[in-house]
C-alpha cells in the first residue's frame, strides 16, 4: 500500500509492537492495526524483524514513522528503561532506512502521542503549553508549546520529594503490581502532577496510556489548578503521531 494521504506508523513498546496505515487528513487509522508481542529478549535484531514483518503485512512503500520507548536523539537511541540494554546508542533511524529503503522518522513514544493529541486529540483546541503523559509500564512525557514539541522530556524519571523515581512509584504497572486502590494511586499521581504544574504552569495536562480508558476512576481525585483530561486517541496516538511526523518531515 502507498498513498499521498495515508502515512504509516509503528509503535515499539515493551510488551507489543503495533503498526497501521494512518489517514493523515482524518488523524485516524486507515485499516485495522497489527499487533505482535515484543520478542524476548527485546534486542534490536529481534525487534527489527517484527517491525519489518508489520511493514510487509501491509506492503507499505513510503515514508513511515516509528516510536521507541526511550530517548531518541537524531534517530539514535539514548536510553532503554523498559527494553533490552543492547539498544543504547543504536542508530535505529539509519538502520530502518537502510533495511527498508524508505524515509523514516524515529521518535520517542510519548512524544509521538503528544504530537497526535496536540494536533488531533485532547489538546487540539488548546493553544499554549501542553504536557502529555502516558501512564503504562513506565511513564512517558511530551511537552508542547503552541504545537512545537520539545522532545525527550522524560518527566517519568523525575525524583519526587519522597526520593522515589516517579515511574517506579506511580506508573500504571505499579498500581497493578502493588495492588493499589485508585485513591492510593491517585495520591501518588497527585505529587507528580502538582510538581509538574508548579514548575511549568501548563495550560493543559493530557493523560494517555491504556489506563486512560478508566480516567473517571482517578482523574477526578486529583487536586490541580490545571485542567487534566484523558487522551482522546487512546492507545492509537503513538502510531498516529509517528505517521504525522514522518509526513511532516518528508512531504
Ligand atoms: C522511558 C520513556 C518512555 C516511557 C514510556 C520510560 O521508561 O524512559 O522514554 O517514553 O517509558 O514508554
């Protein structure tokens, strides 16, 4: 498949790798997405095989975007908190370009969600400073000012006043692992968002990740000055944002 109004996005995660063609005008999937479990170990070679398999299933020819759950600087991986350490310093963008002979943008997963939510989702009507966070296995973040992304913010690695690294204390996975009540988990999130609010004075917080489906269980428990809303694109934002960024860069 190839098209001028369609792009393609791939979202590499710690548990699944997902891809779909994206209708860029609609900001939505153009076909059912494909999901394949992240291989164990999640080394570059193993993950690349899955990425190529997803592109092949759609016979995609054209520019595409690909997310990664860590720091991405000029297409090179700078951290790998929830995937194999062999990713450190791996030039993912260059390798994907060589293996597919297509133009590609590699972007941090939460940054891709941020771009999608800012252009097509919960922040589409907010023209100021937007902080998007994804609550999942880890905590991802994106900071956008008037639509301009400041990449690799990594707020999930902020240390809170109790000395805990936020994602080890307040990720959605921690709620499950420690069997926390929604209220107990919300208290942890409160420290995180209140801290971000004080430092950045944002106009809007957007909360993504699978748990955003249950936003009514925990967002109303937070006490913030800043509006805080669930992501509109749910778990599709990474794929959609990656496809948008590729289209922006290459068309
Ligand atoms: C990583 C971030 C990523 C987030 C969500 C964190 O552990 O450091 O880069 O965005 O997990 O996957």
